[in-house]
C-alpha cells in the first residue's frame, strides 16, 4: 500500500525539480508531471519521485496531523508491546 503524505515545497530549481519537506524530511522531486502550477509554500502529493497533484493547505495540515497521531500511536503501541514482552519474559531472573 502506498500512502501519499502531503509535502511542502521549499525550493524550486531551474530544472523543474523541487525540494520538499515531508514531515521534517527533505527530498527532491520532479515537477514535470504536475498538471497545476505550483510555487514555494504549496503542498503537493508525490508518487515515485514525481509531484502528482496540488493539495489545499488546510487539507494538507489536517492530513499531517492525522499522520502524526498515527506515528505517536504506533510508537506508544511499540513501547506497550516491549513492556508486555518484558513482563512475560521466561528467562527473567536467570543468570
């Protein structure tokens, strides 16, 4: 499954390549397949290194908030699982 996380354009070079910020990760993407005109500060959706569509800023920020909640929940679940595994460890107390 492919999730397209909204990415904010932070720079556009003369070769139609954009530097985007995806939840704190910066990477380069091609704007060659973009049907809409975009600029610095716009949010886009990316697939395999190509910007595919422009997304409204409000919608992008809402999506990013949900992704952040998912990440926090995953990390919390991982911590919970480690604690449960540790509590049930058969080798506890063995030297």
